[in-house]
C-alpha cells in the first residue's frame, strides 16, 4: 500500500520526529511503500534532514514554507498536486499547519482515496489574537471537508477540534507520539556529562527542553529563579534548545545576577537528548501551546519527575502527584513551591520518576505507534474499497 506523508518542514521537533519515525517504521514493515514530502528545514531550530544526498523516499519542496506567502503557497499547491498525481498513493497523511491544509487540498485535487491529518498541536486558541484564530479556524474547517480521518496525539486536541465544529467523533483516532525508549531508559546521572556543562554532582538541575521563543514559558522560569536560588543555592537551570529569543534570555539571566545558574546548551541533535535528560533532576514544561509534550514523555522514560502547566495534553502524561505536578498556566507560586519540594526530597523524585517510567514503557514505544498507524490505514483503505494491490484511484467524495 502506498502512503505519502506531507509536512511543512523537518526541523528538530516532536511532530517532525514523529513523522519521520512513522515513515521509517512503515517502510520497514514491508507492507507499506511510504514516502515523505517536506518543505525546506529553514530557521534556527535545526534539521532532521540527513547531510548530503537525500534518501529517495524524501522529497524537499522549496516552495512549501512555513509563513503565509501567497505566491509560494500557490506554487507549493500546484507542485503537490503534480507529485501526488504521479505517485498515486492510496493514502496521503499530512502534518503541521501549512502542509496540513495545502497537502489535504492537493490530495483531494489529485483524487487520492484516503486523506489523513495528524493534529500534533492546536492551530487556534487563546495563545494568539482573534484575527489569526479566525484565519486558522477557517482554513482548518475548509481542509476538514476533504479529510477522511484525523489522528490526534492527545484527547485534549480531539475535544478542542470537535468543539470548534471540525469533523465528527468517529473521524478521530488517538495515537500517541511514540519514540525509541531505549536511550532514555538507559539514561543516567553521569558526573562527566555534568562536568561537560559546568554542573557539579551536588547541583539540583532543573531541565527545560524547548525552543527559545514565546509561548514556551521560559519567562515564568526566569521570574521565579531568584527566589529559587535564594532558597536552594545549588539549583541550576539547564535549557536545551535554541531560537530567536536566546539573546534575550541570556541577557535576562545576567540582569538577574544568575548567569552562573543558567546553562544554555543550545540546539542538540536527538541523539544527545537522552544524555542531557539523564543529568537533570527534574524537568519543567511551561508551554502555553502544545499537543502532548514529547519532552515530558522523554523525561519520564528516563525516570525524571516533571512539573508542567495544564495546557492541552500535558495532563495525559503529567499526572498530578503520580508522575509529577500539574499547575494552572502561569502559576509561578506553584512552580516555585513544587521545584523546592522536589529539590528537598530525593525519595519523592524517585517515586514520581518510577511511576512515570512505567507509564511511558507501556504507552510510548515507537513500535506501538507504527502498529497503530498500520491498523488505521488498513481500516480506512478497506472502507474506501481499496487494498494494497489496487491502484490508488478509487472512490472519492464529490
């Protein structure tokens, strides 16, 4: 069965890692001929594209850029239609905002029988203004009309989109964003790794893995940092990621007189993340916009307790008092209290971490994610009257 995935860009990020892992897993199964169309990986977030010549199953479409650009968007749509008509996939599976809309509409124009879209995070909500919300909500409703099925990485996303009148309940399937657990299960608090980043064995390290930009919650961490350090002088903050606001945050740390307490690890390849999580004592996730935060699941796989804002799907892995502490968005007092509590109670950290590890072992293996996709594809293909041996041309709604 032929499946084409479409994503706006393969930067370092949870949705992108999910998509690439899905394509690779499908290709390894032997049942699915999966390929991937992506825009260029532009920006400071890094790239998942391999150096050198691209593997034959990945196509980069230069016009498929993240910002709204009417001329490029028209060109990207036309090129997608041509590519899909040439490849004749049985299923097109789209990801992210721009590729999610253009890819689904192009698949409809190319008469692809089954069109699937994954919601990795919300494209509308209180994190942006009314005009942007109306624009994205309208685009999602238009694209939903040609969507056979939605995949969500969290129940919260399904509820949000259904409340906005997008799709019907039976059109949604939850498939958690799985990843390779082994490196995180093996992560350890390595003194040499700590020394590499200027961290002492006795430091209490609060980690945060996120793009250095708005809506990620770094400002709240900086606001509580002075009191945290005053009450726990050995507390350090390890920030993994890069972005347009790095200079701003570095200046903020200096202005607070806490530059020695903040470690900016910068952009790191996915292979380095398990070792970095291993030297963290707790992980915070303070984003105001997320699907189901991959960083939380990775922290729990490494046995590290988490503190998270109750946004979107965070509560589905950060279970308050069980795997970590869940806070109302913007609750800086609660953030301060919980981090001090974790810093002073090693037994509590161990208990929360172990329960989190058990949860992730069960629910987040990448193999489980790929198997769930295969099951869904088979069902949707059967419903459309096609099989792996049939041509992609098939019944299509008028």
